[in-house]
C-alpha cells in the first residue's frame, strides 16, 4: 500500500481521493431527504460507519484510520475559550453550558454502552492547552518565577506518567479457549451448584474435590478462595467470558472483559479501574489536583494582583481589560470547574478505600438495598470487607502484589 491507500471495512483496497465515492447509503439518504421521504431503518448507522472508516490520514504503511471522537475537543475547546474571553457574559454562558454538553454526551454513550476516546482526548488536550496558555499569556508578565514553572512542569509530567500507568492492564481475567471451556464444563458439571448472585449472573460454588482444581487452565487457581476473601463469599460464573470469577471481580460491559476487583469503567482514561491500576488511578487524580490548584493560584496571582485567590476567582475587575488577561481568567475558571469535578471523584474514591468498598459493590448494594449510607450518602458501606481504616488502606496499598507463598508444612 502507498501512503494514501488502505483496506476498508469490506476488505477492499481503497484510496483517500475516493473517500466521497461509492457510498450508496449516503446517495440514497440525500435523495430521500430531497424528496421528503423517510430513511430506511439502519441507514444512518451505515452512513456513520462508512464515514468513520474513511476518515484517515496518509502514513508510510498506508492510510491510518482516525477515531472521530478524538477530533471535536481539538477544535471546539480553543474556539469556546477564545469566544468566552470576549465578554464575561459569553464566558458565563459557555462555561455553564460546556459541562452540560459533556454530561449529555456521557449519558448518551453510557446508555448505548459505547467506548469513546472523546473524554480522554478532551482531558489530554485540556492539559496541553492550559499549559500552553500559561506559558504564552501568564509567564511573560514576569510575576511567575523560573522555579515555579519547573515545579508546575514536573507535576504535569508526573501526572501524565501516572495516567499512562493507569491506562495499562487493570487486572483482566484470562479468557479461556474453547478446549478449556468444554473441559471445564464436562469436568465441573457434576460438582457445581449454581446460585443466584447479586449482579444478575449466577454464582458457582464448588465442592471440596473441585475447589482446588485449576480453572481455565490457569495455575493461579481462580476457583479457590484467597486469603482476603471471607469463607461465605461465593464466586460468580460469568456467562459472557465463560469463566469462574474470583470474589470482587466483575464484568465490564464496555470492555467486554472480566476484571479482578473491578471498581468502575472510567471514561477519562477509556479503561477499567481494577486491582492492577487502582493505585495509579488514585495517584494520577491526586497529582492532577495538586498541579491544577497550583497553576490556578499562580495565574490568579498574576492576573488579579493584590487579591486572595478565592476573592479573585469571583471578583477580578481588571480581568477583561485586555484580551490576554481575559483568556487567562477564562482558562482559570475552566480549570476550576474541571478540578471541582475531579475533586469530587477523588473524594468518593478515598472514602470508598477507607471503607474497603468498590464503586461497583456500592452500586449493587444500593440496588439490592443491602448497604448502609454514611456521611450523607457519599459512601455506601456494605460491611463485607470493611476491616477498619488502617487495615483497609493497608489492603489497598498491597493491591497487585503477588499473594504470599505458603510451604507444604504451613498448609498441613
């Protein structure tokens, strides 16, 4: 393939120049629109799939497909912020409507159970653009020292490193092969007892002979209770992944995989938060909060001289005296809105860790009315894994570490 050629979704060789050719669904849709006729069912979906497949950029080994959800933040965010900097009334309207639009899009994709890179693109581009505005508009005023810029830059780099770690494997359970499926079904069928589970799937308990058997060909033995799991906790049989899940594991509808100690699927990292990346997720949130607050304080101290940060955020008479100050002040308010949202997420996460409950477990407890609302409903204590504040945090800090190996003498 040359740099402008690609193999489309139908398996045919195509060229970027022909991106507007041979789209029968689009032609039919335009014809029906001009003649005021209704579209057949599924036409819009097929047109959207064709457009998504043809949006590509030239590359050395062939045209590379671009995820459309990555594009809107790259254009909309700078436009909105620059328009908001023209007048404080425009800033009020845009900064009020922007979170509503983001929440609406989140609700739309969550209802359709779709994975999207829109939120990850919005988050990363917001960080980059805010840092660019800080260097271009705030630093040249001379009120920010070199050491302060270095501290802010280091915080940003550390936060991105933690975010990169949080994007890695959250603790996916290995998918069994077809042979493993058949062998497990044949071997475990006589000794299985299927019971209803709290999440709509079926719990699977094994008898004494099969409790030590390896499941899905894995030597880790997911069918056995680990040291952290109480005796009364039943395992679940996932009908989607066709495997026995350990306690606290869950199936993510967006990823289509089972995750150990599943907390939730985070749209901001486009991945699940589970046993392997929960610590990195909390670290990334904490570093973001510290870096964002530090950048807001430096910017407000530069734009609104002589005022405390909290007062300057709501009353800064000279903010719209020139366009540079107005843009910086608008970006401060945008950062403050995002920081408030992320701060709420971090608060809920810290409270859940303190009570050793995951977001998924809290949601199931609310649905089944089996948990206690604490701290005004901010946290749901299921009482199932709560071992006290220090033990709960010790358990969280040890997530992802290999289980202790016991000798044969200790077992006997």
